[in-house]
């Protein structure tokens, strides 16, 4: 049975808890996770590219000239694809459907497998509670520093003799941000203070436990969640599956 360490907001170890094997102890099947990721990305895809065919272009109802006797090639409409400003032949249209279907049972299992993978690699960090008196990013960032998920910011000391260009400073800041650990903050319920405090921190994404998805779990390196989130995950993905199974048998 997988275990996880519980910390408090100051970064001290409080206790160890056993993780539910129905959520964090599944055998991982990469092909099922890949199917869930592809279907989610396909369903999020927006079909914006659209070209007009000859039937959608304005005008062109009148024949430009008579069929015979002019010495020119015959044409029926100025909106023909052969004409400048005419319709497009075989262009992309917004009628194309990119969505893919995946069964609910398979989708739910893929989410649990991704959580099991995080548990196996010890990438789950639990908090006994997560409370903020006010929505301040500085205070939430301090909690991340206590948990060693963020490094303390060193004070910049630039001597007068040293000339550091703004481009070099921006480049160093970008590389530092890219090295920071990706964190998925899983909340048991909506918390306005925590969400407002966390939204300005780079490489940190906030999500509610009942809205977990495969892509969100895989895109971030660590899962940070209060203990109450575990119960919400079990209620959403394990209890719902057992109820559906009982309903199918009945």
C-alpha cells in the first residue's frame, strides 16, 4: 500500500497516511492513458479555420458574358474558383468535427492510473490543512518555500562597475522560471482566497478535486493537495464507479 507524508503549512512533517489502493494503487497501462489524453486534446480543439466555397461568396449570380460569340472562354459565374476573389476549392471548413469518444469507465480509470503513477514516483505532497487569512500571493509563496517546492528569492546586488543589460536579466529570469517545478494544486472545494493567492505564481495550476483530468495531472510534476481532497477524489471517481456498476446490475 502506497504511503504519503502529511506536512503542515510551515513545512514540518505531521504524520504518514495510507493512500487508497483503489485510487493510488492501480496497475498503469500507458496505452489507456494515451487514449484518454488524445481524446481530451481532440475535444478541446477549436475548429476556427474556414474558407468560403463558391456558394458562400457574395454576388456572381449573373453570367459575366454570353456563352458564344465573344472569343473568350465560357464562364458561368465570377465566383468560380478560377476567378480572382472566387470560392476556394477543397479549403478547410468549420464543419469538420475533430472530437473523439472515450467510454466513461475508461476515462475514469485513466485518471486513477495517472494518480497512481504520481504516488509511485512520490510526487504527491499532502497538507493537513490549507488556510489563508487573506488572499496574498506572498503568503502562499511562503508555504511553497516551506515545502521546498520553490526556492527563496536571492536579493539582486549589482555593483556600479558591472553593466548588466536588461536583455540578460530577462533571459536569466525566463530560464529560472522554466526550471521551476510544475505544481497542480488540488482543492477539495472552491476557495476564493487560495485561488486568488495562487494565480500569479508561474508553473502552478489550481483545480478542484471533482474536476481532475488526465491532462492536468500529467502536465505538472507535483500534486499538492490538502487531506480533504483525498476524500473528494474517492467520492467522485471511486464511489461514482461503484454506483454505476450497481445500477447496471440492477
